[in-house]
């Protein structure tokens, strides 16, 4: 089925989406990876996978965790970016005008994952309205299907289909309704990594940057974590990358510490400078 680009359900042809192919790896924090894989595990044919939600501050690696878990299962991964404007048809099936002027139907990444037995990562799910969540209610319980009113089809999930939702640990645009909340279990909390894991993350993403720069950035991040400042490894990657460019590019050559200070100020603002090591 690897080359399939469309599928016909109840006489309706659906054009499928392409999976996301990313060059990422999960580094450290094995416990949360084990928690996610356990939630997706099926004990026997009568059992069903759970639909976990991964909660944490922006930038701690929630999407990376889910994508890496899909890789470990050997499944295609489909990322759907939720927003406050996401409509039920965006989540399921969208009508488009075809080359011949007729109506064609495009399956969302979520529906494509359902059909192909892949993994859907519903990114920043707490940005969606209740109306959009309601369209997923039968998918998230033992019915395991969605119904597209637009295309007039009911799509059943492949037995290998898995789903999770990532949610930022901050003020959400919409409150998740209780009947959806109870279907998105277990809750997996992703916290800041320790210094060893944080250094490994930076090395994985920036193997071309001097380790001394990476360690200096890790010290900055760890100081920020202790103060409960919302700076993450993603910020550290941006800081280290820009500092390395600044330190080595043309007339802008600088000492590493000065380059990092400049990168922190230009990436996060002057208020972040207080976390730089002495």
C-alpha cells in the first residue's frame, strides 16, 4: 500500500495526504517514550490503543517525542497543526475543485493516517474549538471511526492507527470539553530535560557547533529552568546556531561568550541575559 495515493470508500474517491518525513531523533527522557509506547500498545485483538495527550511548555519536544515514537513503531507519521480556525472538514475531508471542474475530495493527514494505519499527531490540540473536537468523538472511543458530512462517507480506522494530541501547558484558546478530555488519556507530562540530556539534544541538532558553545548554552538554559523561565531546548538550539554563525562570519567575528550574549539578546530579549553564566 506504500504507493497508494487515493482510496475509494462507499463509492467516494479520497485523495490521500503525504506523510511527514523529518530528520529528528528522540534524545534522553526514556521514561516518557516508554509511557507513550505503552499507551499505544495493544494487549490482544479485543484490546484498543489509548489516545494520549502530551502536555508541556512550548518547545520542550512534544511533537518530536510523538514523531520519534511513530518511527520506533515503524509507522508513517502525519502531523496536523490545529488552530483556533480549524473546522471539522479541515480535520476530516475537504472538497476541492478538480482539473475537470468537478468536486474532488482530499483526506486530511488524520484521515489518511486512519486509512493507512499510520500515526496522527494532532499538534496543539487545545487550540481547537469544541465543534471540531466533536467530529473526533467517535474516533476516540471504541467506535474508531469518523463521519464526513461533506463527502458523505464513514471512515473506519485501520487496526494499526494510532493518535495522540500535544497540548501546550499554557492558556489555551478553548477549553477541552469533558467528553473529549476523558477520551484523551493518559496524560503524559513532558518537563525540561536535565543538563546531560539537554546537551545531548543540542549535540544531536547541532553536531557542527563547538561543544564549548553548546555547554555554555546548556548552563544558560539550566539557570532559566531553575527560575521557572519558559526557555527551552528549542530556544537553546536557535541561540547556539546564531552564536556560531555570528562568531565565525566575516566582519562580525566575536569571542564565543560575546557571540552567545548577542544571540540570547536577539533571540529572547534583554530580560534573558540575566541567566547567562558569569
